C-alpha cells in the first residue's frame, strides 16, 4: 500500500520556484497545471473553484459552488438590485447583520463526493470547502479592516499549525492520504508581490523550511509527497500588489506522476494509494 501526503500551497508560483531554485518545493519532478476557464472569476483562476475541482474531479458550478462564501438566494438578489450602491454600504450591511447574529456570509462547503470519501483512511487538514480552521477566517477579516501585518501574522500562524499537524499525522503512520492546505503565499503575494519582494521571499523561504522538515518525516514513514497550487502570482500592474497567474503548480516525489488538469488529481491519487508495492525480496523468500 502506498501512502501520500498532498501539500496544498495556495498561489505557489512556478516561475518563482524556478528563478530562486527552491529545491524543497521541486521534489523529484515538477511542472505547471493549466487551469481551465470555467474555474476563473474576473479573468483569473478562482481559489474556491480550483480547489473544489482538485478535491472532487468535477466542475464546482455543477456542485453549486460559485463563491468563497455561500449566499442565500435573497442576498444574491439584493446584491443584484443594489449593484450601483457603493461597496462600503454593502459591507456596512454585512457588519450590521453580523451584529444582529444573522450569519449571511458563511464559508462554502463542498456537498458531494470528495477525495476524502473515495480514499479510505484519509485526513483533511485545513482544506477549503471541507474543514478550514476558524483561525483561517480571521485572515480576510483583518484584510477587510486594513490590518495587513496582522493578516500576514495569522497566515504564518495558520501555515505553521497546518505543517505541525501534518507531521503529527505522518508520524501516526496509518493514514493513506493526508491533504493539508495553507494560503500564506497567497496573502503575502496579493499584498506585497511588487512593493515588498523581501517579504515575499521570506514567506517562500519559510515554506521551503516547513516542507523540508515534513519531507524528512515522510521519507521515514514511507509517504510519497505531492505539492499543489491552484494558481501562481504575478505583477498586478498597480506597482504594489500581485494577481493570479493562469496556471497552477505541481511537484511530486513519485517519478511517474504528472498533472495536466485539476480534474485529474482524484483519479491519479486513487491509482497511487491503491497500487500495491512490489513485495520486498525478503518477504517473498519467507513464503517459499
Ligand atoms: Zn488561490
């Protein structure tokens, strides 16, 4: 039985990995995964749609997923009706409803079969649409308030917690699939890609160190590793921030692995975990 750890790293950029020769993120082989246009929003790959395609092998729109938040029908209609209203009024409304205890904007959840239903003994760690942590949801709240440093701090903390939890799960040894996710590079990239390249590099180096540490545990416990991203990051053109590129990233310790579309992942992973290892020679001899 083969076992796999998937490290979901939102916005991990292929060109950046190559340019800075970030070996821990390259594993044995690596490449780009093209993101099909039905997973776009505003002309670029959209995080909740791409991760849902990875996790289900299906078009997220067919599963009723269009946005990062699920909105009741009346909110959708209300927003359409007041499209000309300045955004801050809508934000004010959201806050007011929140204060009244009406949770209008709740995070989307995937309803339908995911990779975790298909692979027995699988563990999602902070996975979008499945079990994102409550700490994770403080990141957009901080950005909303303009508290960028605080948002980045929480993104680091979430990423560190996710890596620590992943290593613990690897050490437990009995999971066939462990799938973790963090968005540190997405947050830092969106905020600072152009204006503060040092902060971006720090976040990449931090990710490299965490992945390196994880790889040691995976090697010891016989886990293969796949690194995935939903899109990369590039200059947005405003002189400060980053925006999504139209391709994602994959890397793997499995020499015959490759990925050309997010929809392929679920089948490929099932193929890997269901493939029996060649029995070690010693075992064969014992039986004869
Ligand atoms: Zn993303």
